[in-house]
């Protein structure tokens, strides 16, 4: 288990993610996509719960789905900025 705790960024609803946490979250999304729990970038309830639970198992932190959604949107924007 990793010992680095996430903190909320002052003045926002965002969490401060490190690279390891981001990689793990995106890997979980890929797993859920392969299981059919993500369609058109929308994660169903089973996929959401799996991601939340697995993240908790590894990092000891439980976050609402909104926090994960914010991170995914941020990652997409960063990727689009690199591709263009």
C-alpha cells in the first residue's frame, strides 16, 4: 500500500494526484472498459464501485465518484493539449 495521502487543492473540489495514483486510476478505467462497464466514456454503477473500492484497497482512501470524474476530465484535457 502506498503511504502518500491525497489532499484537496485549496479553493477547488479537486484532489492533488501523484503520477502513481493517476496511472492506477487510468488502468482501472481500462479494466472496466474491457469488462463492458464503460460505454461512451460513461462508467456504469458496477464499474464506479469497483474503481472506488480498488483505489481504497491500494491507497486507503475512499473518494466520491465526482473526484474520479474530475480527474478523468483533467487527463483528457491534458492529452488533447499534447496531441494538438
